[in-house]
């Protein structure tokens, strides 16, 4: 091969390599631009995630506060139910008291002085009056059931 032919071959190879280098530079420039765009997108998404994490934390705190409030309200309601149950038990006991039932049936005020309805302890519907009318086992039973009211102890 002559020197001229070899020179043409080298020049052709040089032009091919120059073109390849130019295309590689353009690819690198495009990749760099794409990397900058991708990094901008990543930064924006990271900022959004940080905002969402803050919002989630705020929501979690709000939910916890609501839960704490509901727990306190439940405790208050439980205490109120317990008090109402105790009051109900007291009313049930009062309704089972024969003097109360008798006074109510007669249309008297069962809460009046004497526990039997009429304003004084000696009234016709009073516990003492009822006790005085009873005899035998009925009197004993009545006394046991109404001992506190009759004796004041």
C-alpha cells in the first residue's frame, strides 16, 4: 500500500472517529441535561415527601389527641354510669320497702317525715303505725326489714 493510500485511510478513520466523538459529546450533553432534570424532579419529590411526612405527623397528633379525649370522655361516662347504677340500686331498694309501697298506694308522699307518708312519725301511714298494727312473725319480719328507719340506726 502506498503512503497516499494509507494517508487517505487514516484521514477517513480520523473523520469517522471525529464524527463518533462529536456524537458522544452530544450524548453526554443530553445525558447531563437529563441528569439535571432528574435531580430537579428528585428534589421536588423529596420536598413533597417531607411535606407529606409533616402532614402525617400532624394528623397522627390530632388522632392521638382525639383518642385521648375519647378515653377521658369514656372514663367520665363510665363513672357516671356507675353512679347512676348505684342510684338505681338505691331506688330499687326504696321501692322494695313495704312502707314506701303502702304510702305510694295510698297516694301519700312516701318521702314525708316518718317514712310512711303522713307528716309526722305517728301518722296513720308511718312505719311506726304500720308496725303497731302487725303481730307475730309479720311484725318481726317488718321490724327486720325496717330496723334502720324505725330505730334511727
